[in-house]
C-alpha cells in the first residue's frame, strides 16, 4: 500500500524559507513522476512543482526562482525548498503521485501578510 508522509510545514514571516519533505513507502518511487500540490480554502489543488522520473522539473510561474524541487530515489524522498516566501504561498501542501492518485495527508504552510 502506498503511503506518502509530508513534513516541514509551519508558519514563517514573508521572506523566510521552509523545506518540505515527503517520504514514500510501498512504492517503487524511482519510476514515478511526483510533485508538490497546494490547496487553499475554496479552491482546487494546484501543482506547485513536479519532477519526472527522469529528473525533469517544472515549477509554477509564481514560484519560479524561489522554489526548488528535488528527489532522492534511494531514500524515497521528495523535497521542496521554498525561499523568499510570500503570503500567497500559504496553503496545505500535498505530496502526490498523480498516476496512482496517491496523496499524503498534507502539511500546512502559513505566511502571514
């Protein structure tokens, strides 16, 4: 059974940094495209950063130059480094494997305005 567990969320002042981590269990992590997705109240879940099994990365325009996604296949871990955080980055961040419709429980990021 696939299990994704996020950690690293919290409250940080504008301009601050956070690193989110996601540990995958029960999955051959290396062969899947994975990503980080954000959800705010009243809106659907949107992709923030994705990385393919081959290492190709995509970052949402609003986070380009501030966020970096990385994966460690040996440790079955996905990370999202977030720098220069802004209030609009706030939300619940989910680690996800779209092709399996597998999601973690989410970790809350709050950047007060």
